[in-house]
């Protein structure tokens, strides 16, 4: 009961301050007519459209420059952009302010509130409340804003009664467009409701402060779109690439013989496992710092599967220390099934794949320790690597292990090249999974990749030839994807 | 323990005790001996890690194992507050959020945040030998979501946009051969160098792509182009290597400064 | 069912995320952030699995007295101390019996681990019982510190920050600094160039190193600086682009194979 009473008091308080706020905005509006000042010519033909290809809540405005901007009297300094909002919006803005003050009190971070501001007086009201009362008030206010926002579209219909012009932004002279990007969050004060009648006005302002208003634009509505036309080139390439891949995979399934050139690093994997077996030493497989979401790690899982299968067949020991817990989970799954496939499920140990820590250099310290103490015959690094690549690869090289690496982190490739016996550069890592299995289906997709590369070369050659002529830019624009 | 390692241990222990006392005596602050201990500890761990360069030894092992344990717990504490309390709790219910003193984030679909909890619990099912297969569902969710995410976004950024930027004019300010030869110079912004550079970029990209061609034998002209490709790749890796070398050396300088300035206070 | 359902999930979510890219609408954005939040939350549950694995591997080592098993205690104590520090905070001006509490807790863990390993289980259980009584007693009667898992008070705990600043940070910084030594040995390795490719790498590395060397005692010939700039801007750009295109296609192809269920290696079925 007490809370409800308090809630009512706060609303009253807010509404009373609202009347002041309205006066303020009215003042701004009339200040345009000051007699001594020479008014500039107003900007003309204000028009607007709902911002295309977006999530809504935004309007693109454009206008014709005032004749006195860059010509005529040449007095225009800037353009002020206003939009009309119903009283409900102003009221909600105040409620939002008080919610943020309460949040700050709850989080004990009120220091930022400027002395003497409106928020400061709110702070005084709220600080007297107990913690649970604060939570209750805040929740009721949030509920109020939520309900109020639903009524905004309706309230906008009352134009021009029951509302005020609110200053949005200013643009320097010579500008004739403005994108009003509103917030989609109803809790934000920049919230712009979709499917509500919006009204805009642009004032040309001189250095003396004289203002001349354009025509009023509206009603205009914003809304979200269901298809982003800017991204059509991507649709085409997705379709083409998918078709190519599916075509070659089908072809491979039917038994077509697809050639792939040999890759040094891949051939070395089998030899390395054999070597480890002969020496009676383990194999260390490092998946890198990537998460299970990184495609490089996913490619590495496939390679790990092949390695684990061979290891199980040869009965060598495998060590897989991991950095990411989800990667650990997946890797356990991969290794376990590889042992199962090799017909040796009994040889699988749960701690073959184990978690170390989710801190880059602690992980490196631990892996270094493994290299020096377990003396693996072969170290395989496949996945995402960062600054630690060099420490790992050098320690391994000093310990005398055969090293095979592969990463798509361009900055780390040089270190692997220097310190490892074999390095898969960039795309070769992704190709490796297809290679190791020699599965026709996976090889099929390599073929599709190669066609895409051929396409790039052909397009680049055409483009370079066309770039010497005037219509080159139009060709380039075909591959332009605006954000 | 061997005799020599005992001696080493005793020496190190007494040196660090000495450092602690000295640092404690000359430290200013509310708790000088704590500060002295902490700086000495940090110096000990720094040297312990560096000793690894000589060979693996008990001090390195100690520092390494401590680091692993502490950092794992650190990640867990941080993850708990940033993700569980920061992201999950505020969506569950306003009562729970109030208890954790975070702002309840209103939403009509907050009920769906039960799903990641369920997925998380399914993931923990791994620990049970019977229901372990259930843990594949959350993994499938994560892999599927990110594969979809990467598929289109990389196609755009690494494929379409790259075609776009490879299309460059090979002839710059071309006004015929006479003009070209009469104005020829070797300055970096000159016509000759600019044209040569654009040619190198174009040829480099094409040959580089040919190097990554898998389904055709690298023989004949194709093999030669691929060879040019790997040359350009190697030059690039060298440049990147050299660049990083210079950057890393400054890091070492930073660490040595700590030892000599903050701990031993030899240099100021 | 057991095998097929995960791949169906992969396809559904993968296809959704692919299509989502073209839909700018608010509801599509909403689902997008929703899914990303989910993956993060699942990640934390996985971290619990990870910590469990770390604990198990360490205890296994101690149990079987494998090589260097003593250090596993260091890992375990580091782990538990840090967790305890992260969830407690100082209420008053002094820490009271807090240090005794932490020591009792470590003793409790030590005894518990031993109880699961040693033959004389009764003794160790008894000892851990004593430690438990001590730590519970302190936790109950000592008001100078408190436990907080609702707020991140623990992250501001001075002990916690001290551990982070004087244990983690120096080790981390030193590991990072080791890079400088390793880069020297890597450079030496590169110097023993055996073929054309390695020599190319070496030559361009030297040119760039000369350019970015701040301690160059003699005036750097202008040519080296220009050549190095040209290397970084021209061949570098070309090669980076070729690699990026390759990697991009690799990622796209692998993602597509994953979504379509062609590539199944990551689920342990290759």
C-alpha cells in the first residue's frame, strides 16, 4: 500500500515538472521570431522516408538548402532538426530519468549526478527509501513506461494538439540530409515508436540565432523490413557456392575420381605417428586457443579424429591438453569415437583430453611443461593460435620433437614456418581434414572451393581490364555490399 | 633431494627472505611487510618462469602449477559474475535479480532463457556414463549457430569484398608512352613505382590464389605461377616476422625494468 | 535418434543464422542476440566441466603418485584459494580470523583428498572433520568478513586482487616476455636458411627489422626504409589478400559442410 502511494506521489511530481518542461520547449519554439534579426530563407521541401533495410525506428530526412546557405545572404550557420512528440513521450522520458536515478542508487553509483540538476532532486526523494521499496518503485515505474510506450502510437494521432517540438540534432550549413536513428529499446529516451505518426521540421539558423522553419513533414511512419536488399550479392554467392558444393559432393559420391595435389604436412602426419610408436613416446595434439565456434577448431577436430584413430591402431599414447572447456568436451567425444572406430575402446582413457585453464599463458606454461617432461615424439598444432604460437613451437623444437602445425591466424604462420617441420598455411588447414580422410564427399567440397577461386581470378582479370575504362566502377559496384 | 639442490633451495630461500625483510623495512605504506612480501613473491615468480630458459626445474614447475590453478579459478570467478550474474540472472525473474542486486531486464520472452540452462545441464550430463550422449545437443546448438554465422559473414568479408578490392587499375595517369618515358623516375609516389606496385599486388593475389589451388597439378605455367605465389607469401611472412621481433623485444625490456626498478631499485 | 538429432539441431540453427543475416527486422535481431547470449551461458556451464577435469586430473596424479605429483597440490590449492577469495569480502577494518579460515579450508581439502586415496581412511576423515569444525566455527562466529555470491564484492577483495596482481600478472607478463628469447632462437633457426623459400623469408625479415630498429647507431640508408615500407604495403598486401581469400573460402566451405551434415568429424563421426 505504501509503495503504491509513493508511486502516485512520484508520478504527480513528475507531471508537475512536465508542465515546466513543456514551457521550456515552447520557449525554444517562439524564440525564432525576434524582430531585429534578419531571418534567413527557410530550407525547402523537407521530405523523408522510412530508413530502408533496417530494423525500424529510424527515418531518413532530406531537404533543399536554404537559398541563404552558400549563396544569397550566406548567413546560414547550421540546421536544427526538430521532431514533434506527444506529451506522453515527455512524461515517459521523465519517468525513465527517475528509473535511471533509482538504478544508480541501488548500485551505489550516484556520484555522477550533477548537483542542482533535476536528477539531483529526484535523488533526494529516492535516497530516503529502503532497498526493497526502491526495487518496488522501480518495478512499478518500469511497468508504467512499458504500458505507456504501447499508447505512444495512439497519442501521436493527436497532432498538433497535446505535444511539443523537441530538438533532435544540429547539422552544419551545407548539409541537406539527416538520418534520425531512434532507439528500439523502450527504456531508452531516444526511443522512436514504429507505425506511429511522426512529424519533423528543420530550421535554418544564422549566427545571430535567427531561425526560419521549413515545411512540416508528416505524418510519416517507421517500420522494420524483412529483407535487406543491400545483401542481395551475398544471396547469389551463397546460392552459387552451395550449388557448386552439392554438385561436386554428389559427383564424388557417384564415384568420380577427383584429383588433389599432395600436401607435405598431411603426408607427414602418418609418418609422425609411426615414429612415435617406434620411439615409444606420446603424441601431443594442441587444439589452440579457439573456441568450438571457430571453424579452424572444427577443422582441427576432424584432423584430431584421424590422428586419434591412427594412434589407437598403433597403440601409442595421445595427449590433448585444452584451453576451452567446450573444446575439451568435443575433443573427448572425437577421441572416444576414434578409439571405438579403431576397435580399441578399452584403450581410451578419460584424461587423454583434459582441461588446463582458460588463461592464454597459463595454458602455454602447462603445455611447455608437458613437452619437456613427457618428451612427445611429435607435436601437432592445429587451430587458432596467437602470441603463444612461437613459445610452443620453439619449446617443441628445442625438445627435439617433430612438429606439424596449421593455423589460419596470418600473423602466427611465420613463427610456425620457422620452428616447425611442416606447416599448413591458412586454407590448407581446412583442406587437411578432407585430405586425411580421402573421403570422396569431403574432397568434393575442395573442388567447389577451387572453382570459387577460379571465379575470383577471372573476375579480377575482367575487373582490372575494365578499370582502365570508365565503366569499371559499375562493375566494381556489383560486388559492393553496403552495411 | 640431492645435496646441490638443497643448497640451491637454501640459497634462494634466504635470498628471498632477505629481500622480503629489506623491502619491508624500506617500504612506505600502511602494511610495509605485506607489500614487501608481495613484490618479492612477484620477483620470485618472474625469475622462476625465466629459469625455464635454462631447463625445466622445480621452481618453474611450482610457478607453472600455481599459475594454472589460480588462473582457472580467476576465469571461473569472472565468468560467474559477468555471464551468470551479468547476463543470465537479470533475465530469469525480478525476484532473483533483486537478490543478486542486478537490474531485472524486462522482456516478454525471458522464459526462453531457461533453454540455455537446460542445455548447460545437458552438457554436465557428460559426467554420467549413461546420459553422456545428451551432451551432444548443446554442442550441436553451439556449432550450428556459429557455422551459420560464419558461413554468410565470411563469404561477404573474405570473398565478395576481396574481389572488390583486388580490382585496381594497372595503368595510372596513362598519357601514352612518350609521356611515360619522359617523366620516368624512381620516387615512391612516381608513376613508375605506383604502376609497378599495382602490378605486383595484382600478380601477387592471383599467384597466391593459384598456390592454394588443390585440385590441379602444379606443373607447367600453373606450377610456375604457384611458385611465384609461395615466394610472395614467404616475403610477407618474413616481413611480418621482422615486424613482430622488434615488438617483442620491447616486452622483454619491460620485464627487465620491473626486476631492476621495482624490485632491486638499481635503476630509477 | 541419438546420432541424428544433434545433426538436425546443427542444420536448424545453422540455416536459421544464415537466413537471419538477410532479415534486418527487429524480431530477427532479437533472436540473433538471444542465441548469442545462450552460447555464452552454456560456455560457463562448460567451464564447470573444465574445472572438474582439472581437479580430476590433479587428484589422479596424486593418487597414482605419477611423476611430479606434488605439484598437483599446488594447482589444487591455487584453484581453491582463488575461488574462496573471489567469493568473500572484508566487512570491518581487519580480516579477523580469515587467514585461519583459509588455512583450515585448505587443510580440509588436503585431508579429503588423502581420505579418498590413503588406506587409513578413518584417520584422514577424522582430520578433515576437525578442519571442517574449525572452518565452520570461524565462518559462523567471525563477523569481520562475509561471503558474497550475490554481488561481485569478492572481485574487489584485496586478497583476491593481490593474488591477481602479484601472482598472475607477473607470471603472465614474464611468459609474454619470454617471447623475446624465443624469437631470438627462432631467428637463429631462420638464419640457417636451407632453401630459396627460407632465404626469401629471412631477407625480408632483416629488411623490416633494420627499418623498425630504434637503436640503429648509424644513419639508416633511405633505401632500406623505403624498401621496407614497400614490402609492408605491396607484396604484404597481395599475399595477405590471397591468404584471406583462401581462409575465407575454407571457412565458408567448412561451415556449409557442417550445416549440411557432410562434415561430422567434430561429433566424433568422421
